[in-house]
């Protein structure tokens, strides 16, 4: 508790990927009741491998990873945004902030939020339009709404797949891939 930025930086032992899903249809009612995000934020998925910051080499600057996050949606390139560009708060800043009011123990997981890159000072562009794309469907839907009056990209539906992976400069997977398929829950 009360860690400085330098203490927070020194406390980072492992880095991994996370896919944090939001159930957008549940969010308004849940927030309206004052519960915050609970039912609308189901379990997150983590990469199968976590690595030390040292294993990231030059891609780790002590606070962020500067490599593209590869996001595929239904087998098509959806995002290739660089995780180190346009990151509002690096990991030491996030850790120090979280530690202001609570002690953080070994194994605490801190997520950075959605990886996103601006383009010429404005929102990015889809990969198929020459941009680096997105890491969040809600983000592209917001940009589509601003540009065209309504979104065209649908939210995830049953059968959709998402793959998230980060590769080093040699093209080798660092963390392994998170691969998920949206399925209808069937009670046992």
C-alpha cells in the first residue's frame, strides 16, 4: 500500500495478455441499480503463458510493452494496435494508483484496458482500410456511429470467435494465444 512509481515498477514480475469481456446488454440495468460492473463482467480469459519483463527484451521499457496486439475476429484481422503507443497510464502508474488505498499482494493482476492507437490525432481505422484496427468492438461501433450515424459492426454473437496474440519482432508468439468462441450456455 502506498507504493511509489519506482516501487511499483520494481514489483512487476510477470506480464501476460487478458481478454476482458463486457456483456453490454446487462450493463445499463446493473449500473442503474448502483451495483457497478459485476454480472456484466464475466470471467476474463488469460494467455496460457506469462513472461518476465526481462524476457520481453527491448519491447519492455519498464512500464509498457511496445509490440502490436494481434486481434482476429472470425478469422479476419481486426486489430494490430501497438500496446506501447497511446497508452494513457503505464503499469507502474496503474499499480501505484491501485495501491493508494489497499495493499497489493503477490499475484495481483492489473489490467491496462483496451489497446488502441490514434491515427493523425483522430480515431484509428480498420485494418482493411489501411489502419491498425481495434481491440474492442465497442470502440469501432462508437467510431462508426460518429462517422456514419450508426454502427455497422455487430456485437459478438453465438458462433463468433476471437483470437488475441502478441508476437515478438521475429514473429514468435510470446504469451501463446487466447482463443475464444461465443457459445450459448446450456444448463447441465
